[in-house]
C-alpha cells in the first residue's frame, strides 16, 4: 500500500504534466532571482566615459575591474574624453570609516557627468590586490547605478555587498556576480 504523501506527489506531478502540455505553466528559473537595489539613476546609454587618475599601485587593478564590468554586462567603460562621466582616484583620505566612496548627482533619473570615485588608501593600501579590486569593483557598481545590497550568503553575495569585510574577507568576492550582471543589464 502506497503512503499518502507518495500518492499526493504522484497526483501533483500528473497535474503539472497536464498543465505543461497545455502551456499553462511558465518555465521556472534555474537560479533564484536576487533583489538588485538601484541608485535611482542611470547614464541613459550603455557607454560610460572615465578618467583613471589612480596611482601606479591601483592602475592595473582599476583597469581589471573596469574590464570585468564591461566584459560581463551590456554596458561599457570607455577611457578618455573631454568631458568624462566619472573620474577615479586613490589617496590617503584619512580615518573616515570608508575604503571607497562614490559621489554623484542625478537629474531626472540621469547621472550628471563629473561623478567622483575615491579609493581611500588609509585603509586600502594595506589590502591585497584582490581585496583592492573588491573595493574598486564595488564602487564601479555605484557608477553603473547599483546600490548596496546586503542580501544572501556566500557564494551568492553580490559585489554590491555594502562592506568589504562581508564581500571579500567572508566570501572572497572581487568581481561582478550574476546579480550585478542582471542589475546592470536591466539598466542598459
């Protein structure tokens, strides 16, 4: 004699098979959707110009983070221009509580050119190369238009996890993740 739950499962499977045969059930995603948070602004186009004013200790790490975002999403970072969308620099900004910060203005849902990204060497100079990339990649997420998102456990956290400890030290994340890609592609 079959157990009641086995009969119930068999009935559910039969009902789903009938619904699928008639096209009444949508395909379920293989990976659960995450909740991307947005800044409320975008550039309105997928090409974002920048100037990399970082020191030699950060130049190649910044370039790698820019390439990572450009290669993984529908948007691209483009060096140069007479009026760049943003500039990124590092410096000893002191005991501020932040290792990276992005200053921006928004008008009518569109970022205003002149955004400033700062990497605080007071903290970050002591970081490994990958940990510095975690900070840079996170700040570039703000440039794209993504806000901090402290949802999920390792390995499902986003580069947009709000603090470097939770992003890199706990989870080892220093490149864009699936949710970051989805969020950027939604904007662009």
